[in-house]
């Protein structure tokens, strides 16, 4: 995904000089914001918009050095250019040591100013291109493919928080792509050059999880024959992905909370703690708030992980993505030309519940590549592939299939809302476009049935 065009923030207390700087800057950079002093400038500063800051050093109140320090703290990749008085070389040197990208001595001519701004713009543009190339190299075949508005909103939310260090909680059913989104977060963050370390809290035995996370020294316990660097230390200055975080043992949770709050890891057997700097991304396929209410998960740890929550809709609620993903997987797993997805097959796939979500769809497409005849995926093949995705009806008198239950729920919601689709969708807890899709799938008319 391409970055937006860079913008510049100009901070200058002299009004006439501020207007001159803004006028000349617009010849190089279209998006220009101005501020009359350091405090106003920091208030207007937006890391995603202002990738270049041009500030005078000598200003009343909050001076340029403090602006430089705070901008560097909030957005280390933002380029700061400082304006210094003629001959004030020591101040310029101090600013460069503090992280300034360049300096502009007064008085200056327009050609010099534009040359400095063009140089900064080239650096920002080059960084953006390198980041895009790194994304492509890192993602490869795991790129996010979607056509639905629901998934576009999820990706937009992920991209918006990527540049921060805020903890992110990814919520969604198994197979919806939580780890793919976690890797996207890391790839678009300032930590992208550092490790991304994933740990499945439900896959590691309870008695080994603490050692895996914190590490240990030789002889810390029976069987510890060598030093082991824990996952927290492995992810130092990078991102630690805690998958299935709801499976974390209750007695280990306060230790995790302490590490997150203090940035110190208690290495087993060391008798001391080691400093770590990690960004936490956690994922869960259960309702953590319910787990908190039931006493299975600590409330304080939940709040620490849930700074930003991203809910990933199941595949069945975004049918617009199914055909696109299916064609991608057919191309991915076919040894030659990928088989063609016939319209009937596409319709069947789009109407399936996909209880295993994207992972289940990919496995179905792998089977299509193995068994497709004449290079085509037929409706019959698709129906056979999705038959296992629909839970079988419960044996016994009066039992109904999932299809019947879902249709009845939609019909009841429509009836109780007077066939107001917006109110019915809210009652069912789904977006209106998903309700319309389900109504079409079940053959439910938009208005009341007429006898």
C-alpha cells in the first residue's frame, strides 16, 4: 500500500518570515501547515501527515530544541530541519547531535531553502519506497487480499496504529488472518527492521511457557542444560505476537503484566532482571471480557493488552472477499495454469458458512487444484468441498439444521422490526449489507410475504 504524499510543518514566530517560508515550501511540497510558536506547532504536529518539520531555534516559550526533542520522541522517522541565526554554528551542531536532519542558516536565499527541502523530500520518498519493497519481500504470498468494506476498515485501522507503540488486541475466529495482520502491523511500524517473534500461548505446555517467554540460565531447573533467551528478549526493540493469549495460565498473567509495565524480564535462575523494549500484539478467538468476568483472565492485563482493539469479521460475513481469495489460492497451489472457477462454483463458495474461515477456503482450493478436470472447478465440486463446513443437524425429533435456524432468526428479526432492514441488522448484530446478502442467500423477500 503506497504511503500518502509527505507534508511539512513550519514553526516560525516571525509572521513575515513564516509567510515567506510557507510560500517557498509550497513550490516543493504541496501539503504545508504553519504554526506561530513551538507549543502551537507541537499541537498541530501529526506524525502520519508531517514527515518533515521546519522550525526556528530561537523562539519565545518553547524553543526549537525542545520542539526537536519532542518530535523525535513522538516520531523518530520525521525529518526535522532547524533554522539558525547566521554564524551560530555551535547551536546548529548541537541540534544535529540531537537528531536534526539538516540546518538552514539565516539569512538564506530561496534557492538554498528549496534545495534543503528537496533533499529532505527525496529522503522521505526513498524511505517510503524502501518500506514498500520491504513489505512486498516480507509478505510475498501472504499479502492481504480483500474487496469488502468490512475488511478495508480493519486494514485501515491496523495501518493507522502501526506507527505507534500502543498494544493491539486482534479479535476474531480461528483462520481469519490474525497473524497476517499482526505481521502487517510490524512491517509498517518503526520497528520493522527488528524481529517479529510469535508465540502460541495455547501450544506450549503450561510448565514450559514461563521459561519460553522469559528465558532461563543453565541449571535454573532440572533439564536446563544451556542458557535460553526468552521470547521477550528475542523480540527486543521489535514486536512480540502473543497468539491465543486467552490460553495463558492465570498464575503467569501477573508476571506478564509486570514485564509490560516495567520493561524488565525475570530470567529464570539469573537472580536479576533484563531490560526489554517490545511492542505487544495479542490475538484471541474468544471473548476476553467474558473470560475476565468468569475469572479466567486478569482484568488489569486485559486493559493493558486492549489499548487498541481490532475485530476481524469472519469470512462468511464478507462474501465479497471469497471469490477473490479463491482465485488467489487456485493460482498459488496450481502447478500450472490455475483451474477456472465456474459461476455456479463461485456462488456456492460465497454462500458457504466457512467455519474454518480463510484457512478452510485455502485447503478447499488446494483440493480443487488436485482434482479439477478440464481445468474447471464445477458447482458439484464446490458443494462437495463445503459440505463439511456446515455442522450436521442434531439427531432427534424436532431438530433443525444450522441453515434453518439462521433463516428463522433473520425472518424473525425482520418481522419484529416491521421489515425495517437497518433495525433488523442491528438486532442481529450484523452490518446491513451482510443482512441483504443473507436474505438473498435464503430467498427471503425484502417485504412481508403476501398470501
